[in-house]
């Protein structure tokens, strides 16, 4: 059962779909793993992590976009999330990604982010995207740069503290 109006997107290896009830547990497990999720805003309490999952569902309804669940085509298992995030207080729409434990190093975040960016530009007609990354998150910085994003500025994220804003190439600068 889908919880949002999110479209169903595909890549060679991945299905990007809206959150479903069974996606709550893998997302909660990620958010409670502070070593892995601190750069994303990890939590110490299960209820707070559950609220973040519900927040993403609501974000889809309020904004018309949000984080997709990344599902592996070969297994049907959730491998992470990627999508467009722009809650109240964000500087502008952000392209974000997370891969769950056991899925790192396979290019999944890159593949998902490329597809989400294409969706943002072609379907949502967004004129630009950023990725907001906490200082020291070298893996996300490397992925943003691999996607063609360039460092623009530091800013204060009232949830996360200091953030680095990376600007993605615009719709006319990326190929489909």
C-alpha cells in the first residue's frame, strides 16, 4: 500500500517508489544508528525516528515530492532513500540520498540520485537543486561532486548546525 502520490521511477537496478508501511522499520533502524545517521539527523529514540518517517509521508502531500524508497530490483529489498527535500526553513529544494547498511560502495546512491535529479528537472520543472551536507561527510561530498555539484557556501541549518551547500548543474547543463 503506497502512502503517497509518488511516481514509480526505474533505473537499470533500482525502483524508486513512494514510502510504504513496510519501509518504516529499515528507515527507523537507519535513523537510530547514530554512527551512520548523524549526518542525516539521526535520533536516539524510536518514536523520533518514526516521526521522521511520517514527516516524509507528509512532505509528499504538502510539497508534491519527497524521499523515494530505493528498492533493489533483484531482491525487492529497500536499500535506502533518495529524493527532493524542502521542509520549512530549508534554503531551497535539496537532492538527498542515504543508503542502508550493507548497500554502500555499489553506486546505488549515485544511480538513484541521477534518476531523482532527472525527475526533479523534467517532471517537477525545478530550476535548480542543492545538496546540503554536514562538514566532514566526505562520502556525500564526493558523491555530490561526482554528480557535478560544486561547493557554493556554508550556512546555518537550524536542525543540523553548520551545513555545506553544494549546487547541482541546472536542467540545461545535465543530459537526460
